[in-house]
C-alpha cells in the first residue's frame, strides 16, 4: 500500500518517536501514503477518518519530520565523480543506392529503400551529444552497432560499448 519496505518504515517511525514525543503512527502512515500515492485530501480524510484540514496540517508536519532525517540517514559515496547517464538511439537516413557497392546491407526496412544509419548518445542531464557514430549500413542491428559488431560479428573497437569503461559499469542501453 505504501510501496516501501515495512522494515524501513519501522526504523523510520522508531527514529521519529525519539525525535517527536507526540508521534502518532496514524498520521505517519497518512503522510507516507500522501508522499507515495499523491492521494487527495478528501481521499485521505475518508480513509483515516479525520477532517481535510487535519490531513493537510499533519501531512506537511510529518513529511517535514521525515525529511529532517535526510542529512543523518542518507549517505552517498564510493561513486566516480564522472557519472554518465545517457540515452542511445540509432537513426536511419534514406539515400540513393550506392553504385560502387550495391548490396542488401544498405536496405532500410523502415522506408523500404536504401539508407545509412547513425548512432547518437545524448547525455541526459546536460542535454548534449556525447557520441555520434556512422554512417553504417542500415542492415546493422542497433544493439550490434552499440557493441561494435555487425552481422559477421566483426568487433569495431571504436564503438560506444568499448568507450564506456570501468569496474562497476552496467551497460543498460535503452533505444528510443
């Protein structure tokens, strides 16, 4: 119901009891529900059998109480300072058939004509292009393009997969 681990809520409530002598679990659950489900005051008033003014007052009071533990309980550390979060997408562009090397590998299945493909990686927080690769034949699959392979599984070490390095790197790529 509150989308939080009961053990974590229990520990939070115990800390709240030591900080606030008149702590009531009813209002703490109401604030937790308000924070996780964005329920309206009328809905919470009906569920917890109190008036809407009380809901408004207690939700603000208890959410500020929860927030007061942020500096004490929340710790971030052990991260590399350069964290890149990026989205990768490959885009097909239509072209004329290449005279020098006509082949099915240039076939663009989206437009049913020949084409080339480019791969773009965009930084999510800074809104800038961090990598661009291409042109490659449209016949190359998007994930293979990211990993530097093609249908023959020849590895290209200039691929984005090999540029993202580190011990704790998790390659979670989502194509848009």
